[in-house]
C-alpha cells in the first residue's frame, strides 16, 4: 500500500514538472513574440516625418574626430528628420557628422549636421565589384539644418511622395 502511494506521489510530481515546464516555454515564446511585434513589426511607422527613397551622393565629415577628412557615401532614403546612407567604414552610434548633399533638380548644396543613431553591416559583404571593404548601413538623425535648407528638403520629399516614391 505504501509503495502504491509513493508511486502515485512520484507520478503526480512528474506531471506537475511537465506542466510547469510547458507553461514556462509558452510564457517565453509569448514574451519573445510580444517584443518582436511591438518593436520590429513592419506595421506602425515610428518615424516622426515621412521618408522617401533617394539615391543621393553625400559628402560627410566626422565632427567628433581630430582627423577632419571628407568622405563620400550614397543615401538610400531621406526625411526631414534624417537620412539613411551606406558607408565604407564602421562608425558608432553617437558619432557626429557634417553632411553636404545636392538634391536632384536642385543646385543648392544642403549642409546639415547629424548623429548616427544606428549602424549595421550591410548584407552582401564584402563590397561590390570584388572590393574587400565592408559596407555598413547607417541611420543618421539630423541635429541641425538651416531653415532654408529644411524648406528645400521638405519640398523635395513632398514631390517624391506625390509621385509615389515613399518608403
């Protein structure tokens, strides 16, 4: 009789352990899903200003660096709040840049300051055409844009959006 009771208790403990582990697994999956859906889903746009696709030649200089050297990059998209560019060097979030670029069909050079908000290695490295350089995509938030430059940029973005070039 005691052996049956001990066996029953062991059996119940094993069932409780299995239920506990299953519950833990479900909670962990639900937590991951909630985090991904809340942060990384393609649903709600988190930007404050609309962006448009635009391949623009950008000249930039790292401001937080003693070695002032102009470098070239190409943009992927642009908004009143910032610009996405491709770099051949790895910079870090928080790096301050001075940017110069000309919008298509506009002679005025736009000069802005910005801060790298995010950077990640571009897929398809090494660089194009057999180049050994790594490529990096960076998101830059504008921190200073002159009002007249902002007006030109806003007009460019609105024209692009009307033609359906939004991202």
